[in-house]
């Protein structure tokens, strides 16, 4: 899929309820908190919103398009897998990330003390500079939503040049290999599915 506009904008939103006995993961970071966010995957509300913003920017659907919530393979899945798929889609469409702006809405925990670490982690997952990632947090004052975490994300994409496109294609190929390895590990550890075995394309007995 190749799009014609120089820039594209995508918006993403997600929300999850807090639940005891679940680890809290936001922005790819494990946070110390008595409750986590319930969800089919790891409940990372921030990465889900960013993923949908990226997919929306190139009209590629949403997370559920690629990873249906009723598919047992993605139970407790690392949300970085979803993000990698979105990155592959935008690169295939001929775009790169200009910047991401995120607003978290939750009563607890406080995000400001860890915002810098969270920005660094998200930038690393997106393979962009930290100054291309903004993360803000608000409290849902008076809305009776203290037991819910919400996230709004906006993504601005720019069309890549021909030289950037070649580099991006190399990155996509390498990223696809890494994604396949992560999925294999996930299916093996959670569902007991044997990892794929890649046979060599040559006869090792002929090597001298």
C-alpha cells in the first residue's frame, strides 16, 4: 500500500479497568502498584492507544484487525508485538514517525516521576528519538473513573524519501524476523507450542 500525501495523522484511544492480581504495565514499563490493568493481552493501555494511532494514520484498521481479542494465542501477550505490527504497516505504506503525543488519564499511580523513563522506553520501542515522544498524565477529577486508566494518542507521520525507504525496508525485514522470534517464544511459553525449526539450506556434512 502506497499513499500519496506527505503527512498523515492518526488518533488512538484505549481504556482498561484496574484489577487485583495483575501486573501493571504502562508504556512498556512494569510499575509498582497493587493493581494492574485487566485485558486479553498485558493491558498496556498506552501502547494500545499508540498502536491504533499509527494504524489509523495509514488506514490499516486497528489492533483487533490483526490480533482479535478472542484469539487465545494473544492471551497475556506483550503489547510490543502489536506495536511492531503497526510500525511494519506504516513503513510498508511509505511513512515514518514524525512525533507521538500521548495523554494518560488515571488517578494512580503518579506518572510524572517516571515520565522520562516511560518516554525513553516508548521511543526505544518506536525506534525514534526521545524528543519525538510526548507523554502527559491527567487525573479524572469528578468523573468517577478512579478505577480506570484511559489513554489518548496522536501520531504524525511523514512520507519517507527513497533513501530512507531502502533503510526502512531493511529495518522492516529485520523487525519481522525479531517479531517472529517473539511470537514463537510467546506461543511456546504460554501455550506449549513447539518453536519452529529452521533447517539449514545446505548439507552440513559437505562443509570442510
